C-alpha cells in the first residue's frame, strides 16, 4: 500500500490517494489497481437542503464551483498508475448524481470506469461510492447503527476469481477519540462478520477494506493491535488484516485501508507509482 500525495494547485488542497496494485491478479501479470480517496464533501450545484452550510448558495457555492471541483477530481483520478482495470472507492460524495458526473468525465471514462455502486442514506449529507472499470456482479449495503454510515460491499468477478471490496467511512473523531471509538468498533465488527461469511461461501477470494477509517492500526505506544474486530499484522500472516505501511519491507506511512489475506498474498504488492 502506498500513499500518493497529489497536489492540485488550482484547488490549493493536498489530495491523498491510497492505492494498491493487484499484481498478477489477471493472467499474464496484468494489474488491477484498487484505490481509495476521500474527496472531501463533493456536492453538486443544486441545493436540496441537506448540504453543509459552506456548500449552499448563500456561501457562494454554485454549479460553476462544482464543475471546477469535478474537473479537478477527474484530473487526480487520471494520475492513477496504468493498469488493466480500476476499482476506486470514493468517500464523501453527495449522491449518485455526483457519481454519475464523475464517471462521465473524459479523464475517468477514458480509463474504462463506468460501473458504480453508491449508498443512499436519507439522513446523511454525504455518501460512499465505488466506481470501476470491472463490471459489478453484486452490491450490498450493511447497516451499522443509528446515525452511523453503512458498509458498502461490492463484488467483482475477475479471471482469477472473486474480488470483494468493502467501502467504509467510519465515525470521525469529532467529539473525542475515546468517546467515538465504540462507533468505529461497531462498523469494524460489521465488516469482520460479513467478511467471515463471504470467506466461508467463497474460499480463497480476495477481500479488501478501503475507505476512511478515521483510525490507525497501532496503539498510542506504537504497538500493533493484535485483537479487536480487525486484527492486523505487519507481516503477511494468514487470516489477518495486513497493513501495508507496517510491513518493514516497504517503509510506508499510514493510510487507513487493510487487505485480508486468505491465500495468494504475493499477488498484491505496493504501487510502483
């Protein structure tokens, strides 16, 4: 896993994309690039009432501003490393309308990305989506709890087997890290429970948990967590959620996505970008 720091000067914002290549996932060594990006409140120019105040007309937000941000989003996505196919998790999009606008961008559609799945929580101003150049075979939404964002499970049938992506956006630390920790643990438990079921039904499939976890995989003393709903390891142990940035061979920085290793761990390596 490698954190890519991409700066779009027009937006005056540091944009971070976390990506991993499924090297050897396809026959002939062709790559599947899986990336995760929190686009930070991408609202369209229509005011529906659920927008945050800074994305309303009274604050100067309009369709012109939206189109500019949309253009920047397409530019960043076009920076992804070359691969046969792409799966991209997007946090904080307003709606399916915004997702459709993204996949219609020339720089995005040019990568073959045209399939998508998106949550539609009525009481949430922002949603989580998955866009892909790989046809989506199934998509399921798993509830976490009142006021908490659900887990979006998206399945892809590839020439080398089933790939399952869990797109998540765990509770933020607003209100206190300790005070909000239980909400993040609840979401992690949902992911773990569903993953176990998927593994039982599809032995050997590749599962990835991507998105904004609002948490790190180590305790404050720097020791790796070895318990909890999503146990992680700094090595390629079986039946563990592996954190790429904790693998000493890579020397990477934290990003917030985990890979579940059932088998064939050598098929996933860091991004050469």
